[in-house]
């Protein structure tokens, strides 16, 4: 796990450094240092933000599950905890929206997915910086191959789509895979706050000046979330 992670960090560091070298070579070849210095400043600033966003997401270590959830499967008397799913591998109850990551070998609060590109789980404390990296990659997409830009764009579109519905990738897949003929009467937890902007702010925070910056301002403690319970037929309209 850690070997792969360090290889990814080294690989992306090399890639980002090479990308900046290409920017400098192109700028030198077009005499932009002499006639269009503002372009060099813009791309250098964009490169710095992308690099900082990437490293912020990569080094955002998932926080441990609170101690009150690390109790024996049979010893707890807290009814709120007892109704949660118990993880036998971590010997702890899983708070709402917590999933056990098979790669990280631990429970991750508000886990979205395990990203193979940076070898770390996307969760509440690095989801924003991951999206920020993707957004700035789109801003500089014309400097990259069309295929790469298209791939990152598709990923960003999907992540923003589930972001404005306040879902994780796992939750979105679960809802999309419902077989209505058999599960119309089953209840599901929905975390939609009622508007796209409210759902967006649940990840990016209230301060719009910080939305595109790699600064942690995602609200919440990773355990408690506003939620409603809906029948299968009632959440069909959200798909």
C-alpha cells in the first residue's frame, strides 16, 4: 500500500515538473517572456494551484473513527450506535456514510471511492481538493492532449453531478442499480439538502472565495449528516 502510494507521489511529482518545463520551453520558443509575460505568470500560477491541490488531496490522511464507535459488538448500550453496521475488520461501528476500504484496510468516513491515480481513498477531508485539481486541469486542458482533457472532463462532470446531489460514488451507484420491481418498498437514506447550492456547499463550504483553493473548509465532523428516509419509488425522481 505505502510502496504504491510513494510511487504515485514520485510519478506525479515528475509529471508536474515535466509539465512546467514544457510550459517554460513553449514560452521561450514563442518569446513570451519578452512579449507576453502575463501568459507565463497566469500559467505559472495555475500550475502552482494544481500542484498544491494535488498534494493536498494526496497527503490528506483519513481521520480515525471516533473512540465512542470503537466498542465491542455486544457491549454497547447506545441505541444510536447499536443500529449502525459493525465492521469486524476494524472492530468498530461504522458511522453513517462510512465504508471499509479494502485497499487502505480501514474504515473511511464519508468514503467516495479509492482513487487508483493517487492511491488514496477519496473522503470528506480530501474530496474538495481532488475536485479542485480536476477543475484546474480543465482550465488548462488545451495545453494537454484532447484525450486527457476529455477523460478528466468526464470525471469532473460526474463528480460535480453527484456533488450537487450530496452523494458519494458508492451511494450514487447503489441508487442507480436499484431494481424497481423488487425494491420499490425498501427504504433508503437520502442526504440531499433540498437544493444544488446547499449540496455543493456541503463539500466546498460557505465561503465562495475559497471554493477553488486547496484549503480545507468542508463543514461537518465526518459522523453526523442531515438525512431523510425515502422509499424506492420516492427517490426515483432523483436519478
